């Protein structure tokens, strides 16, 4: 991989779409916007910003309601609201046209940015977006199992433990405890995300996407996430599916260099 390691710098709070989002970035060049998944924050992307900042302007942020970003008044959470935040941030920071990189719930948000704000993006790398409606059973089995996994938890923080032990047990067990504490501290957003209106684009909706997209999946991930990634890749014209060997659902965690190379090669090929 080309380019030297870059230092992550804090931009601070940026006001967009009725909230203030904490932003940090590294490097200069064509813009890449990173969107984190459930209960995370911008810090989960620090390794990627350091690896890719030698060639790109890499920007990460805390989604609304997470860690250092305000939820906003009278908010009804939805994938579309988070996507509108990302689009507004691209405009506020003059990142357009940006490459979107998202993991898990962040990839689902990224997909919606691509669908509804295509004029702001030049491509997207989406790692295992949890679009349950694309599963053969419409996600019924996942919903039937995740509820019983969370209900016995004595505290909201323990519910976070239970959720991640269900969706990505290897990553959760290997994650440093200070990082797990950040996820536990964002427990309100666990329940907020799970209670959002269903995000259910059809295969026809995906077929109308006309910007380049690369899907990532891990060969050690829970199988349903790979099934969804393959369905999304098969529906978007020209989309590519890349399997990261040795990666779980949080594909960047166990294989950060392979993840960064998947992003770098994709973004570089866009010119």
C-alpha cells in the first residue's frame, strides 16, 4: 500500500441537520467519509484514517446520539435521518464528490446516501450492511433470536454485551475493554437503532443505483451477513463483492490492512 501513516486530528463539532456531529480527519486529497456501525464512534476508524491518510482526505464522525455528537431535539431515528446527516456533512466540509465507507449499520446508512444523494458521492465501499429484508426469510429468524438474547440482560450495558456476542462474538471478545466501554456507554443508541423503522429497499431499488459500489464481507462472519452482502452486490449494476479472509462482521477489526487496501484500490480506480 502506498503512502505514509497519517496522524488523526480532531476537527470538533460541526453543525448539520439539526444536530452537532463530532468530526476527526487525516490526510489530504480525494475525500473518503467513514460511517461507523451500531454503538461505535469515529474512533473505530482511527486505524483506517492513519493507513489511508497518506493518499486521501479521510473523515470520520460520531453519528448523532453517539459519544460526542448530540442526538438533537424531537428526533425520530431512521436510516434516512442518519443518511441525511452524512450528506449534510459532506456538503458542510466540502467533501463532494466523496467515497463513502461504512461498516454494518454504517454501511446501511452509506447505501441510503448512495441511493438518495448520489450527486454527492463518487462511489461506496459497504461492509456487510444489515438489510434484513433481503434475507430469504425477511430477517425473521434474526429478529426472533436477538430479542431473547437481549431481554435477560440485567442492565442496558449488559444488553450491549449480549447483542455483540450474538452478531460478532469474535470481535467483541477480542476488542480492548476501553473500546467495549465506549460501546456500552452508547447503549441508548442500541435500542434506538433496533427500534428504527425497517429499512427495506427492494432489489429493484438497488438496481437503479448508478455509482460504483464495492461490497465487503468476512469469511468468518455470521453467515446471514454474507448472504445479504451477496444479495446487494448481485442487485447493484457493476457492483463487486470482495471476501476478506480472516475477517468477521467488523471486517476492518481483524484485517485492517486488507480492509484499507480494499478501500484504497477502489477509490484510486475511480480517478
